[in-house]
């Protein structure tokens, strides 16, 4: 990151820190006590780290890692760990992503799939939208015969407050192309990631 970028982002960090001080005071805390003196700046820094996906350039991330290959069987990258923030309460949700595609004479570098998941995780999200964004982007950039994405996640907004439903993962899926049209392809994918029996 260049110094210019850091300087241009500093006012946003200052604004976040200022609002965090107001929040601390509003909940009955003393923002000036020793343990909280630097909390606003730490929170501002952490939000910058947790939301960098807004400024990510997906084409730059792929960086030409698309290759011609006469391979037309399913490619699966499973159990990709991700952490995101629920847009409704700004509390974490986290879990595993399973991503698959069936190539049509073109494959993508395998490391790009976890990076794509991370770009969409590092935004304020709902799990349903994130699932669709990953699948649709891979379908658009690669033009495969089909794309499938399943996310399994725990939501602290549901476990720490509200329903207080502990250890209740949410599962979402997006099936495009042959995964949507062909039940056998969909079943093979779900079997490979362990959601149904072989």
C-alpha cells in the first residue's frame, strides 16, 4: 500500500474512531479510561481489515490465471475457511465454503478460488448474497459448464443475542448451469463435500 493511499484513508479512520468514542460513551463507558483510550483507533483499524473486499479488483486478483485445458470433469475446492460481518448487526459469521465448477476448455488457478471467497467475505454481508456473488463471479469470469457454491456458517448475531441458538449452522447454496440442470451433477458435488451420502 502506498503512502498516498494511507493518507487518503486516514480521515475515514478518524471518523470511525470518533463514532466509536461516542458509542462507548452511549453504552455507559468512559472512553478516557486506560483500557479504552486506544480502542477507537483499534476498532477503526480492524474494520479496515475486515472490509477490504470493497476495494478489491477481482480481475487484478485473477491476473490472467485462466488456462486452456481439455478437461471437463468437476473441479472442487472444499472447506475454504472464511470470516465475514453480518450487515444487520455488524457481528461475525464464519464457516466453510465449498466451490465447484465444470470447465468448458478453460480452468482457473486453484488459489484464485479461496481468494475470490475472501474478497466477498471481507464486506458487510448476508450469507445468501455472498453465496450468489461467488458463484456468479466464477461463472462470469470462467464461462464453465456450471458452477456450484455451498456455504456453511455460524452466525454470532444468532448465537450471542436474539434467538441465542448455539451451534446451529446455516447452509446456503447456489447452483448454476449443469449443477442446476442436472440432478446427477448436483448430487455428485453434494456427495463430494459430504452433505449427502455417496
